[in-house]
C-alpha cells in the first residue's frame, strides 16, 4: 500500500509541475511579463527616443535636452507635410554625419502638429521650420535643405571660433534715435521688452526681413528700441504694449498695419516706399486709371504741390496704401474733364458696382482739411450700395454688423459678367429700400468663402445663390434654400429677421446628457440656457482642446467645481470655444483659456478673470469677490 501511495504522490507532483509549466507558457503567449520584462519594455527613465539618428522631442523633454546642448539643430515638422517628407531622409543622413563630426552636433525633431504650444512658443507657422539652439537660445536656420548643404552649414555654425554676424536690425537709444529716424526716408521701428514672449517670437522675423530689405533699392532699415531701458522714448511715442511697431518717414510717425512674419514685413515695407499716391500726367492716364477698376479709386485734383491739401492727402494715404488705390493730377484739363475744382479729393466707385440709386463719386473739397477728416471721408464713402466682399477687405470695409451677404459664383469675365450682374441687381433692388438702412449689403464669391457658408450650414445647399445675415450680436441667420430667388424673397427674409422671427444658426456640439459632473459642459445650443440664466452666477471657461495652458488648468478647474458643486445659485462651467458658437458679443474670446464670471444680476457685462495665476485659491477669491446671488457657505471659505 505504501508503494502505491508513493507512486500516486509522484504522479500528482508531475501533474502539478506540468500544470505550472502550461500556465507559464500560456502567460508568455498572452503577453504577460515579469516586472523585469516590464522595465526592459519601457526603457530606462529619461531615455530619449531616436529615429535614424534624430532625437524625438516633445513638451516633456524639450527644455531638458535643448538647454543642455551647446548647439543643437531642431526641425519642427508636420506628419502630413510634403516638404517635411522630402526633407526627412536628407535630415537623417546629415544627422548621422554630424554625430560623428568634431565637434558633434545633435539633430532633433518635434511633431509641431502634436506639440502646438511648443511650436507656438518658437513662432513656428510653416513646415518644416528649422532652428538652431545654442544653450537653449534659438536662432533661425537659413542654410540649404539637402544632406551636404546641411552638414556644411552646421559645421560652420558649430566651429568653436564661430561668431554671430552683426545684426541687421539697428539698435536705437535716446542718443541716436533722432539722428537716425529723422534722416531716414522710411524706417520701421520696433519698441520691445526683453522679457516679452511675443517680442522674442518677432525678433527672428524682423532680423530676417531686415537682411532682405538691406539689399532693396532703395534700402529700407529696420530698428529696435528696448522700451524698458529707453522709457523716455516709449513715453514720447505712447508705447503701452509690446511689441509696438511704428513706421517713420523723416521723423514723422505712422502706424504699422502689416503682418508679423518676415515675408509679409518685406512685402508691406516695399509698398511703403515713395509717395502714397501715383502722379498721372494726362487726362488719358487718369481715364485708364479709372477704367475697368475692380475697387474704389481715390484721386486728388490739385493746382500744384503748394496746395495745403496736397501734402495732407499724401500723409493720409501713407497708412492706407493696402486699402485703396491713390493717384493725383495737377492738370487743369483733367479738372475740366471731370468737372472738379482744385484742390479736391474724389472717391470713385468702380463702374461694375455703380447703380442709379447712388452717386458714382464723392467729393471732398475742404482746402484746409486734416488727414483725420480725409480718412473719415474715405471710410464713409468706400462701400457701394452692394459691393463685393473679398478676403482682402472683409476685416476693413465689411467689418461692420449687421451685414447681409449673398454668396454665389462671382465672375467678372466677359462670358460670366451678365450672370453675376443679374444676381447683384436683385440685391440692389432691396438694398435701396430705406427700411433696410440698418444693413450693410455685399456679394461674395462662394469659393472664396466656403467656411462662412459652412458656418451658415449652406455649404451643400445645392442652390445657385445663398444668403446669410451676420448680426451685431454675433448671431447669424440663413435664408433657407428657395427654388427661385428674387428680390421679394429677400425682402421677406430681412423683415423676418427684423421682427426676430428667425432662429439663429448655432454651431454646436451635441447637447450633453444629464450629468452629475462638478463642472458643467456648455455647448452652443445650451449657452443661453446655462450662462445667461438670470437666477444663477456662472463661472465659464472657454478652452481649446489642443491648448497646453487649458490642459494644465483642467485638474485645478475640476477641483474648483468639486469645491462649489453643492453651492446654491452658482455654476462652474466650461465650453470648447473652437467647436461651439458664443451667442453673446460681450463674451469675447481672443486666447485660451479665457474665463468670465457671468453675474446673475448683469449678464451683459461679464467680468473677465485677469488675476494672473490660475490657481484654486485665486479662482476661488475671484468667485467670492464677484458673486451676486451666490452666498458662500462657511465650510466653502
């Protein structure tokens, strides 16, 4: 019996061993790993991923890597960018070559599409963008984009004896400002603060533009003033924010209205060279200037250069070169031909936009008029009864609201002009009516404004003409597609809008299901219901899903919601401002995150949080200070 017992025990032992072995194998097959395997799978802490010899950087490791290198080349790319894909093999080969150079130079890459905040920090607006960092300080890479060129350029940059070339941007101080600026026919001056992030982003753009404009004929200098060190100059020119850009002509100051990127600065400044107005020497030249014009044209009629209005006219035009076509004549024959006395300035409407219901020209004849008066005169008379809104004039001449826009295929070629004019004339017949004076009317090419049609939910209407009204209160309304569009249909649409009988078009995410979440999610369709509820105080955060500052705020904001979730008459809310319309104009959002306190007693004047640090303590203090119907409980303080 004992022998049988021992045998049975051995068999059971073997079975257990086999079962254990079976489960061990099964564990490996399904991917179970030991703690040691797990460590090996994740890699060493702090290890930087490398692809073909190029370091892969993100927001978590960027500063640590870049600040620790005497020199490093970083490419900001987008995965979908064709230029980036073409650069990739050249960049990788150059990286491997420079890793073995003396001294070695590391290469890195940042997915700017995924790391938007990081790209924004260094002013990246196009792909690929390459930047050289020396001990964390960035400068533009301006070398070739092939392997050999990149290697040669970076060897030169990494040479221990390398010294930066002299800055093309001139440094101005109290001592040299007047001498340089007063002598310059044209100069662009930046007033900056060394600590200002926007100034740091602008600096390489200005430097790049300055190098190009140095070689222009004539050269156009760019200069900079440290407004914190030269406070008297900053005060003298009313500098209240950074960076502030001003144009000077022989010491006379003008506003800079151009873009903030190198190519745009160059183009804008080239347009500033010379007089703002073109001299036309004959009646024939004037007729050619005004014939087939696509936009408003402004012409000065003068006796000679001694007319006071002449110099005023040129000065007024200096800051408006991008908005209007300017010309002037001294010819008596031209004055007689157009029946204009000198000195006068005339705004001519384009022939294609003239109608019997409006004058085709407007005359300013105040001989001692000021530049401000002239600019106001232009602004009052530069829009026809029904003109064309374009990308170029949308934010200037068609910025006023309410605005009615008819979208269709606007073509002025010989073959299509008649169809365009037929559509426009239907709008003109309505625009002339006095009962609609509150509205500004325009036509617009549907291909150019697909995004607006999408916002009106008319992008796939299938109609030849689509109409929308953009209200002064940020609300927008669409004319539902009609089988036959005519003036009467348009009149009825406007009257319904005037009587508040139309439902606005609201961009909105789906209305969220009822939730007990401490922070209430608001969408376009629930904004009025939640934020404008006059029985409650509401703290609302407007955020963007991709915004790094918003992501950093999220855990703090959740704690804030938890803190006040049982409070009477107080709502802590948030809204994705990129996916939803804000239906009240007082809640202006120009950056993320933006936080407002909407008082129950005054929904039209929300208070913007500007208390600096977005901490639980600061946000709580803000709520306690601004609250109206909400009464804090002792345990919440």
